[in-house]
């Protein structure tokens, strides 16, 4: 059965709930509260007339000293808090056996995009500076230092989590940092405009896929379902896989190994999720009405399939409703939202899962990413494998 046949299985889009969820994930972030001095001891305003001058001074100055000390401590704590947001890189772990019971397990950790870190630190820095430094000359107007970046929105702050969707199937939420997403888009654009770049594959019967495609490493022919050195329609050789893409795939796999080792009771992490260094990649661009039918990825070499080497997939831009399941029946599939920056991995026991993209959720790409790159409405997906 070919992809276009599967495509017909899909029902009309129902995307509002995903739009909502995407907004929650990207937008609802705790706002920085204004700084407040807490636990400040109130100033003692009345002094006893019967005491000595020293005691009087002590009664007035003592609380003042404590107040100043408290203010300093509070400021220090607030500053440390800001720094902590930045340095809080360790995963805080949830229950590890959930996925054995058929539920997705999640490992949470905060990730702050670099711009957000900067913003938090600059805000505090500025506040501290204005409090401390007196104006040297009252007649001299000192401009605020020029900020070379526009203020970032709260959408920059996202939570990095990992979900175990099945044995050997891990979803690293918001894993790809903002600047790497930008680099991936610009690299794909550069390669995609050259020989072997993006095209819209079709079938002999005239049907076209609901996505644009570019292959890296080897060409994948959706019509013949085979890999080759050159593509049939224009004899172009696919561009090579950029090294930075390979490194990011390996990093995501290393990270998943660490999470599995720390949180799941598996005998051998390399069996649960074998490692690999990819040599082929299909880059898909799904416009707003894009999709891909329910299918298995099973056309790599027998060696690669026997070793159950994982498929690693990056999502950038608009979110996608992704379906997956052990059975061919799409009605029994589970659904998960893939958002910009997510990395989905399925290897080991999950290497042969059925999967597909049911719908793209319009207007869900992070606005800053669109501003920075000019990415068209839709979703960029890079799916890596070892041939
Ligand atoms: O876009 C995706 O997330 C899935 C792509 C896919 O399944 C494929 O290229 O084989
Ligand atoms: Fe696939």
C-alpha cells in the first residue's frame, strides 16, 4: 500500500485543542515578579525617654542596620534565584515505571533559551545598578545602555521535558535550542535551493505527496520505495548530510541514553535504544495542509533494521499532530503533538512502529523563529536514519 492510499484514511482536521495546547506549552510562562523586600523588620519609631543617649542611638540605629542587612540579603537571594534559573540544568525525575504500566513517563527540566537568560540577568543587573550608582553630576544626562536586542517575549521560556512513549521511543520536548533551530532552517534553505533541493514528489498516476521533500546522503524515492545515489526525475545527487546535523542527532541519542539509564529499569541501555550515527536524512516541508499517511520505516539495509537502529526526527516551525501505534489500524493509533524544537526517537523495540502526520496545526510556530528566519507557514521535519 502506498502513502497516498494511507492518506485517505485520515479524517478532517480538528486542530483547535492542539493549538491551545501548543500555546500553553510555549506561552504560559511564569512572569518575573517585581522585586519585594520581605522579612524587613519595621523601624522602631519611639524611643524611651528614660534611657541613655547610647541606648537611644542603639534603639534607632539597631533596627536600621537590621533593615539594611535584610535588604541586602533579599537582593542577594533574588539575584541568586535569577542565576539559578539559568544553571538549573539537571533533570528532575518523575516516576520511572509509568511506561511499563502503559503510560508515558516524563523527565522534566527547565530550559531557558539564551536570550531569556540574558534578559533575566540584564533586568537584575540594571536594577542593581540604578539603585547603587549615584549620578556623578546632576547636570549630566546619562542614557541607559543601548540594548542591541529587542525585548524577548515569554515564549522564549519553554520547559524541556522527556517523554517515554514506548520501549525505545522517546520524545525530547523543546530539545533543540532556538539558535540551532535557526541554523537548521538556514542550512536547509541553502541546500534546498540548490541541486537535489526541495521538490514535490508524485506518483505515476499523477497524485502528489502532501509535502515537499529533500534527501541528504542518499535519495529516497517514494514511488519505488527505495534508496539510490541519484534521483530519477532530474538525476541530481542529494547533498551530503551536514556535520552539525549528525552531531545534534548523536547528542540527542546520548541524552536519551542518560535519561534511560537514570530512570528506567533496563538491563542494557544499548539494547533498549541502540546508538547510531546517521548517514541519510529526509527533510520534509509540510505546508499548512501537509500530512503523511500511516506507515512503517522499513526500507533501510537489513543490517540497520536487524540492529533496530533508531529513527531520529526533528520538528521545526508549526506543530504537527503525530500518530503512532503498534498496529496497522490507524483508528487504534495514539496521538502526540510535535512542536518546534522537539526530537522524536524510535528505535529498539519501537523501530517498526506505524506512524504518520495527521495534520499541521497552523500558526503555532514560535513567532520569534518566524521573524528571525522568514520560514513559510508549515512544518520542517528532518528524519535521520542509518542506511
Ligand atoms: O514528519 C514526520 O514527523 C514523520 C516523517 C516520516 O515519517 C518519514 O519521513 O518517514
Ligand atoms: Fe516515517
